[in-house]
C-alpha cells in the first residue's frame, strides 16, 4: 500500500472561532483511508491561532487528497486550509 504524509494548516473563519474545538473535530471529520498523526493549536500572527495537523493517507485511493481537503474545509469554524507539505512515504 502506497502512503502519503501530508501536513495542513487550518485557519479559523474569524476571531470568535474556537480553534481547540476545530482541532478536536479533525479526527472525526477525516474520510476512510486517512489517519490523523498529530493535531495541535499553534500561534499564527497578531495573537491569532491556527490548527496544525499531520496525516497519513492511503495513496491507493486517487481521490484521497480531495476527500481530505473537502472534509477539513467542511469543519465548522474553518475559514480556509493550506497544504504545507506532502510527500510519498
């Protein structure tokens, strides 16, 4: 089985979004074929926070990256996501 290790940053949709709740929701939101390796809240800029998340994806599913991004974007309170890095394992 081929695997991909990807790192994402999830940015809240506003100052009132609870980034701790977003981080806790990540594991429940990911599709089958994705394993959450790490999630944590990190400082961003000007006192704002973001969610940093690492994933291991089953690359046998050609659409797994799109499925993951759709799932992450669909989490309540998430305004945008960014793939910081992605590499074959």
